[in-house]
C-alpha cells in the first residue's frame, strides 16, 4: 500500500464506517443515512472534498461524537496528506 492509500484509510469517516462496532457499512449505506450521494461520501473519504457545514453535524451524529471533535480529527487528517 502506498502513502496515499495509507492516508485515505485513516479518514475519520472511513475508519468509523469500516471498523466501528463491526458494522462494515458501505458508502451507499452511509450516504443513505446522511441523505447524500455515495459519490460525495467517496470524495470525502479520499480527501477530494470536505463536508460542508450542513454535513459535518450529520456525520458527527452518525459517528456519535461531538462535531468539534470530528472537525478537529478531519483537519488533522487533511494536514497529513502526502501530496
């Protein structure tokens, strides 16, 4: 696995989606829960896009953490991009 792939796997939403409580949710299931497209979930997870201020609270509720903690984790993750 290259540095970029390793970095993508550390995305806060992806990590929750893959590992939290053994759910192994697909991007399609997450998108349905967030009422957005699976494509936008994919873009968030690969760092090509960042959730807007409407979506951060939805993601935080889904994951079960405070929005400020999610934003902080997301910004730390983005800051480590191997670009």
